[in-house]
């Protein structure tokens, strides 16, 4: 069952022969951002939820919420699902990897898109967004600056004023996640990760995001690196068909590994 007070969203086709995929959103996001990607997964049962501190689960976050809390929630969720693929974007990709390392028996495969694995040597000492979280004069300023960075000025301008207000209001949750010291401590060993992993990045993303994803795919025993052409960090929104294709790719990778065994 889902953790108490967390509301799941689910898309279940008449014949979900491909299986179940769990979508894990990143920082300053919510599961609704995967709506277009889910549209391109018509044969999958798609499950998502708003993580602690975000969207419908905003009241569950706050100071003290850690990476472990999100991993606990995901492990509890997948325990009741049949052999799911877990696909996470950004911070959600880190959560997916940690859950797969903790409970490889519960996860068929992982898709991780530009996970912020800050303990790997290819992550900068202080990445641009990490610096933003440290130097912003207020949580609201940090939230607006990050939203502008991810969406671009044109994307920010297209947002309705109410959507902008909601993003800015999530500044405190943003800083909780960005400043979580648990992200600086190794939570899993990539070379010991038993679950197949598709690590992906946008062609136009920040260099260290691409490099971490590429290196991660090379480190895990069963990994593939995929680049989405023309995409940046928000590829699940701007390139939903290609993002959805990563799920099929991860499932195929898992199936090949099972045949080899």
C-alpha cells in the first residue's frame, strides 16, 4: 500500500501486458508533469505520486525530510506492485537508484534521467544549482531562479501567474532537498547494483549532468546510456515520447539479462 496520506495516480490500460512503471518526479515538480510521457505508454500500467513536500503531498514535507524518507516511500509502494520498472527524473532518479540498491528483489529495472549523485567524482564541487541554493536571499528567490533556469525565460513567461506562484511557494521544499546532507554520502555502490539501469541525459543539458549519467551507465553491471537529442533537463516534459521510450528500453534490457541468467 502507499504510505499514509500519499495519493497515487494511476493509468491502467485494458491489457497492461507490458507491466507496471512507477514514475518518480524530481525537485520542484509533481507527478502531473509526467502526463504527456504516460500518454506514450499505452500498454503499461503507470503509477505516480506527489513526493513529500510537493503538490498534493506538500504538507508531508518540511525540515528533517531526507532522501531516506523518499526511498522508504518508494520501497513501500513497489512492494505491492508486480515487478515494476521505476523511472525517475533528476532527484527522482536518485531515489529510484537508492530504492533499487536497497530492494533489488522488488524492481525490474531503473530509468534514471540526470540523477544528482553528488558523491561521484564527476559531480562539481559546487554545481550551479547547488550554488543557487546556498546563495539565494530567500527560499522564494531560489525557487524562481531554478524555475527560470530549467524552463528558460520563454518557458517561465508562458506560465500562468498562478502556476508561477505555486512554484515560488515551494521554495522551502526546494531548499530542504538541495541542502540535504544525505546526498553527499554514498547511498549505494554502482558496481554492486544488481538491477539493470538505463541512465539518460538531454543532449543540451549541463555537462556534469550528462557526464554523471554516462559514467553511471558504464559503472553498473547492466547499464546503458541514452542521450535524448535536442532535450535539456526537463526532457520528460519537452520530449515525452522519447522519455517514455526509455521505459521500454529498460524493460528490454531487463528481459535480456534474465535470458542470459
